[in-house]
């Protein structure tokens, strides 16, 4: 990092953890930011600087490898928050302030909410074109069960890529104007989802396929003699039923006779 960044405080401290459950952030540099490889990068929009700082602290807290973060407090990148694993991984950047993070002693940061379980049955077929149903925000397909990763995608092309990839049941897509914009990742299971601020996580609703048409009915060949015999039996049954009812009413002369 260049020498014209201003050192505000030492990042070392005798305390091992913060006394509050929100942790403690201490400014250590101005005019510098986290350089690559970063732990994360996100944009927090608010008119209140305190709310932006709180959001940046929270983003660093839920990343176990984050020890420092940089926040753009002024300029065109105002609200941009980046996490890094060391206070040495910095580079010069106007408008940014670097903080060291002291994690809380107790309670520890809340774990991420559980990922939605995959449905017991296959996702429903909803239309004649594949669609994605939003399952979770700030989540992407992790390395487990990942089937593909592409760039330069739109939501429509990302959905289609998952639909045409064997085994793909879920996908994550980033439309955020950031370093991940246009990234599309497909995976086979919701279990592989992991936290990432720039992505949304979707379930694939596959293309509807019409059921196969039933086979045409094939008439059963019967002889005219067999057809005639069957008709005779049916008539005789009806005549017997009618005559029984007729006799019950005291009649002895029956209007219909067996064939």
C-alpha cells in the first residue's frame, strides 16, 4: 500500500474479544481499501452513515475469515463495503476507510439461516417455458453439487442453461452491478447453497411436456354371429326382469317372450 494513506490507530489490541454482541470496529487507515483477494464486496445504501457502517460490520461478522473491512464513506463508491482477511492486504483508494474488527466474546454471531430443503417431489411444471422460483437472497450455489458456472448471462439465459443441463434443479444468479454481475451457477441440490451478498438462489421450474397421446383404439374383430348372440342374451335378460315384475302385479299373460 502507498505511504500517503493515513494511519489512524494500530490494529493490535490487548483485548481478545468485544464486550458487545455486535463486535467493535476501529478505524486504522483512511485512503485505503481491501485489495484482492477480498472476502466479499457489497453495496449498502442508506442516507444514515451509521446504518451503512453497521451493515458493513454485520457483513464482516458473518464471514469467519473476515478480520478487517473497508468502507467508502464519500465519493462515487460511497456505501461500498469490502472484507479482507488481513490488515496488510490493502491498497490506496480515495474515500475509503479501513477498520479492524473485534469479534464479540458472547454470544457468538448468529449462524446463517438454514437453507431451504429440496422438495420431496420434482419441482412442479408450471408453463411452456422454464422459470425460476426465488428460494433465498444473498445465497449462491456452492462448490458441492455445482454443475456449471458461466458469465455474461441474463436471468432468462441462466434459467435456460439450468433447464438444459442434466441434473440441474437450482441455480444462482447475480444481477447486481458489481464484480459478480451476470454470473450464473447451476447446482443439483439446495443443500449446496452458501452465503454471498451479490446472488439470489432459485429453484428451477422445468418446461412442461404434454403427456403422451393414448394409442388409437383398435376395434375388436367379431363375427356377425357372435354379435347377434350377444344381443339376444341382453334382450332375454331384460325380458325376464320385465316379466317377473309383470307377474308380481297379478298378470299371467306376458307381452314379451324370450328370443
